[in-house]
C-alpha cells in the first residue's frame, strides 16, 4: 500500500507566475494527480527533444493533447479536486489549470501558428522532417520546448510526491 504524504510543498516557477506554498491533497486529488502524472511522464513533455530526434509538430501536438486530458480528469473527478483549502493552500484544480494556462499555453500560442506557417511552405518533394530542419526558428522552438520541459518536470515531481510514489522520471535519462 502506498503511503502518500499528508502535505507536499509546492514550488513552481511558471515564468509569469510563481506558485509557492503547500498542498494537502484529498483522495480525489491524489487519483487525479496520478492520472495527469502518468500523462506527463509518458510524453515528450518531460523528455528532451534533441536536434536529431523527432518532429517539432509532434512535440507541440503532444503538449496540446494535455489540455484535453487534463480537462477530462478535472471533469471526471469533479469539484472535489478544486475545493477551497484552509490557509490559502493549493488544490489540484488550481495547480492543473495553472500548468495549462501558464506552463503550456504560452508556448503553444507562440509556436503553433509559426510552425504551421512554415509547414504550409513545404514543397511536395520534401519530407516533413527535412523541411522542419530547414526552418530558421527550429532551434529557438527546441529551446522553448526545453524550457517548458523543465516546468512540466517540476509538475511531475510535485504530482509524484502528492501520490507518494517514487519519481518515475529517474528511469529516463534527461539533460537538465
């Protein structure tokens, strides 16, 4: 049986918002945290995307899909995951929405349309991968993805702590 801690320290730097305090998750919040944790640690969101690996479009699509996943988790677990806490403590609902709106949305809002514009210029005889590699902004997007990865890794650590499980990311070598 997993023994989850009664309280976890919250310290997240989301560029435009810093979240610091405590969170005493209830059982519904722990279940919701586990679901989002599994989504985070099994995606490119917390694994570095090196210059010779993958497609930028796939990385952005993976991050975008976290919105639908997180919304579904919030809906299924209901108001219990967003109930107000005493002394200004955080709840899962607040933390999840902050992750989406301040951790992921700024990256997608800037880079999705820019990449889409570049993709629209791909000649029919050039592969998607080759075309992406010719994009003048590819390295800048990879750097932005890496910054977002650091934020989401901190979220994953927080969610693992709330669930009382070891950090599964330690099984995945990353370059911080």
